[in-house]
C-alpha cells in the first residue's frame, strides 16, 4: 500500500517536471546548477575543517553555505513550479 502511494507521488512529480515550459526549465536547471556549486563549496569547506584546520569559523561558514544551498534548491523548485502553473493558467 505504501509503495503504491510512493509510486503515485513519484509519477505525479515526474509528470510535473516533464511538462515544464522550456524557459522555466532552463531557469530551474541553471538555478539548481548554481545551488549544487554552492553545495560543493560548502562540502569542500567542511572537509577542510575536518581534515586539517579545526577553526570553528570554518565550520560555521561551511554549515551556513550548506543551509543556503538547500534553501535555494527548494526555492528554485517551488518557484519554478508555481511560475509554470501560473503561465499555464492552472492557478
């Protein structure tokens, strides 16, 4: 029962992403690429903190960049879906 529910949710999400307009898709794709780049920088910062320098400021910078990238990822996905639905007249 639960796997059936997850499959239904997955198919609905995939259909949402497959039916995006091309401009909305490009903006979301570039935004997500930017967010993953920020995430990589944060992970490099945290690996540097863990392996060599044990400065607390380096830890806080890494965690803050990681949080920022996650918030931006969620923002790009939700705003992209909302803008696409507004353009199509569904909202």
